[in-house]
C-alpha cells in the first residue's frame, strides 16, 4: 500500500479538525459539511482505513514527533 507523505497527512488532519470545529460551532453551511466529508474521505483513502476515527489515529501516528508509546494520537482535538 502506498502511504501519504506526513506533510500531506498533517495538512489533512488540520483541515479536518478545523472544519469539525466550525461544524460544532453551529456556523456551518452545506459547503462546510461537504468539505468535511471530502477531507474525511481523503484521510481514509490516504491511511487505508474505512472510518474517520481510525484514519485520524493512523495519520497522527505517522506525523513527526509521534512514537510507539505516544497515546496523544488516541485523543481527539489534536
């Protein structure tokens, strides 16, 4: 399986969390919801997973600075 470059994963995770915050604030319209769905799909494809929670864990573990004992990848809001 091809793996996305960590810089790409970092950008996707940042975009996803930003869009998720916007959605949670109640200020999101249909465009924001579609962008969130698109980024979630791209994260899943980029990490070889089928759901966004797993994709976020995999992506965060591939980012520089994370290690095998780093459980920060298992928390949300990163």
